[in-house]
């Protein structure tokens, strides 16, 4: 395996784990692609995960089926484009069809030991961990993300559907809730 093959294998794995960590209400498989719908709340949960190709359905037909799926759900189709997208020129194909990029995300990885060493005590932030989001966690999340009650309810559905083990962090600075975090653990990754 070449370095680029090894890198692409890690990219594919991280993208699969990320999809598992933020599950949509509806997921339909289409020849390796995952069509995800979550009531229009959050881009990731309302986009096509196009990181596999079953090779059975021609691309033009797949694109038409995607557009039909999202039209039936009342939202515009959106694709999550990553270095693992199939076909490799999917972004160019979509641009020719009038799609435009939005909502960019940068995915970075680091060994947990490096994070632990960089954040070792003394630390002035108190962090509480839980297996589920409590009312305070949800209130801080809603405030930080500036989401409506409807969007919060849809995101709570996502949180309930997470299959792998998850942990919820609530950080307090001088006793005041200052931030929240979500960690999903699967196959040695957080």
C-alpha cells in the first residue's frame, strides 16, 4: 500500500466514523452512497455521503434518484464532498449541473496522547462528563449554536440515534457553563 493509499484509507475510515457519529433520521442506500435526511436540520445529516460506489447504477441515474429523494423530502439536494468521494471528480460533475459549494468543514486528526499532554493540569476549567446530554448541556448547546427549539429537537433525535459509545462534556469557567462537547468512540477513534 502506498502512502497515498494509506492516507485515503484513513480518510475513508474517518468519514465512515463521522457518518456513524451523526446519524440522520432517514438514510437510504443508493449503490454505495447514503442519502441522508433529517428534517433539513444540519447539513451533514441532510446530505449525500458519496464515499463508495457499488458500480451497479450509472452515475446519471444515481444523480436523478438523489434529486428525486430530496425533492420528495422538500429540500434541495446537498452532497458531502470529501477526498473519498466517488467518483473522484464528483465535485466537478456537480458544478456542471449547477451545484455550488457551501458549508466548508476542515477535518483534522491528532493522537489523543498529544491532546492529553497539551491540556494537562493545571487547568482553570472544570469539565463534567456524562453518558447523555442533560438539560444544562442542551441549553448551552442551543445557546452556543444559536438554534431554534425545532432545530434543537431535531439534533436531540440525532444524539439519541448515535450507535457507538458517546460522551458529553460540559465545561465551566468560574462555575459558569462556558461550552459543551460531544465525543463518539468507535474502533479506536474519538
